[in-house]
């Protein structure tokens, strides 16, 4: 993981901490299903998407939600789509 | 002058702890303004007034825990005063005393478990008496009714309350009656573990009552969600991420609109009869991160647009999880909706929240084989269930409701 990716990951974890403050982030692996691991519902997930949009300026169409299951997926998606 | 009493925020609430006053003597409040924060087993709630009024005296100190119905403050209603000044004859001045409490519709929900006499017979209680007893904190089982067949009436409750006041006034058990200067026993705000325990107690009380009293019937139906989801996807494409609508909002609106066709499922079972409610306030089950469940109401869901419903739901979830709900939201849901599809559950067999008479449950939307007109296709399918109170309605009403729900969902552009 390069520096930029590390920064993206740190921002993502911050967003998730606001959504699920009491979840165990130590245990969250990069290839783990975020929704399952953190107990995030569709409302929380929407807020996560809004956070990503605001932090990175990436527009995420609803049809892409299914591709964004893990931290790794999301980091790659952001890298590919950010302007 | 009028008493402002500790309200009951649902069938499961017995006591409340004043956290803080939002007002001071002399303040003028409009209907719906927040008078105080009260801590219950389900968190801190903002208590609203139900009439325009002026604060005369605050009787309760913060951090005091008191039973439901305890007088918290003395206020006077501007409306009532005007009426008196205009010399409009008021039959019973005592009525004024509870103007604030009695004008709110949902007091019906303050009814706790149906009281029985010591020999196990059901008590006959008039609705007004029952309401008044809940407001005044009078135990109905201790009253001898003077109405027909021993029915307890309003005057019996007033008499009992007056008697109890006389007996109990000197007792220290009522911190209520003390002026502010007297130190009242401080109730410490609960820790997380205590909150958990309290939340479980509250859920236990309401659900045990439901299981004990309500003969549930269950119906389920599979709904083809392909068209509504496709429609929503198109709608959401036009929107920025933060304005997108979640599929559950379609379910809320379709439920509300189906209830306008089948009103029998929207209301309360009180005094051995169904009271259909005109307004549709959907209690939306929201789970708390730390465990437990709250079902605050989305008011007038049938008349709100999808955008308004999404905003209302967002606001409600954020305030529920942040622990800042308003009293009215906890008191007046007319039906409950629960959606467990996010966790991958296929169907929900709900337990009705008394005195409501129905609960609608939604499971996960999954791709399934779907046969229609001799053709086999793959569709997005969801199971909707209805738990109905068989005292209030029969299965055919529930069946009509599920059918209406399906019809509503198949025309999402009209939701």
C-alpha cells in the first residue's frame, strides 16, 4: 500500500468510526465485508457513501454499491475515480 | 393553574427521571415546544407541551426519578384563561386542571396492562376514568366503581386520587410535592450497563403484555420488487448521493397508503374494542448500536412525499441513536413497521406493540425464480408479513391489507 492509499484508508476508517463508534476496528481486515463486520445497515451504508463523496469528490452510482464490499474494494474504487 | 405531569411514553414506561428543564417560571410556550428532558429506560426524551401555556412553577429538581402521572410543574393555559375571562360557562372547573394532558390524543397509550380485580375478574372502567387514572397515577384495582355493574367512573378516580393525596402528603415517598429548595433524592443517570438493563426491562414489559393479551394471527406474502426497485434506481440516478432514497422508504409509504384503504389495522385495542385512528403514524423499528430497540413514529406518513419520508426517517434514526427523541414520537404510533432485510432475514414474525393492533414486517430482497403467465423469470422478491390482533380484526382484513400493499408497491410512481 502506497502513502496515498494509506491516507485514503485512514479517512475511510474515520468515516466508519463516526458511523459505528463502538465497533472493533482493530479486527477489521482489508478484505472483510464491511457491512457484516461492523454491523452496518443500509442507512449507515448510505451515510458512508455520502462521506466518501464529500471527502474525495467521487460520485458513486447506486449500481456500484455492490462492488464496494471491502476496504480494499473501496480504496481501489476511489483511486480509479477520484478527480 | 394546571398540573404538568410526567407523561407515559409508551406501554412500557413506569417512571421517568427529570434530566433538565428547558424553561423557567414565566416562560411562554407554544404547543410542541420542549419543556424538559426526561430519561426513561429507552434513553433521554424531549418532553413537549400540548397546548400554548405559561410556566408558573417548576416542582421537580433535575435528577429526580418519579412515577408516571407525577406533577412536574404548575402551568396555566392561555386558552383556558381566555375562556374563563370571557365567562363562557365551564361545567366543571376540575376539567381545566388536566387540560394540557387531556388534549393530547395519545394518552390512550398510557394504559398499562389491563387491570384485573383480586379475584381475577376484568375491571369495568370507563375510558375517561382509565385515562384519568393513568394521569393521576391511581391504581384502578384499588377502586370500587359506582357506575353500572360496578364500573369505575371519572368521579371514582378523582375521589381515590384526592384520598391518596391526603394520606400520602406527609410521606417522603413523593418528592413531587416538595418545593424546589428541599433536596430530593438524586437519581443518578444510568451507566451503559444500567441502560442496557433498563432497555431490556422496558422491552420485556411491553412484549410480555403483548404475548399475554394479544391473540396474534400471522399472514405472509411474496412481493415482486423488480419494478419498484428499477423505478427507484432511475429516480436515484437523478439525485446526488445525499438525496438518494432507500428502498425502505417505499415500504413505509406503501404501508401508509395501504392503511388508508384498510384502516382497521391502524389504531388501538382499548376497552375491549378497536379504536381506528384517522392519522397514520408509522412506528419505525430502529435498533440501537448498544443493543435494544426503539419504535418512534413517523407522523402522517400517508401524506408525506418520498423525499419528506426519507428526511423524516433520517432525522428519526439520527435522533434515536443520538438519544434525543420527542415525547410525541414515542406515544402516538398507530402501527409498527419493522425491516430486518439488511441482516439477511427472509421474513419477520412480529410481536405487536400494545395497544396497537398490527405489525408489518419486511425481509430481505433476494433474487428468486418467479413464474408468471407460464413463463419462468428471475425477479427481486421480498416477503412481507403481517402480525394482526385477532381481537381487533380477522385474517381477511390482514389479507386485504397485504394485497393493497402489493398493489401500492407495483405503482411506485404514484407513491
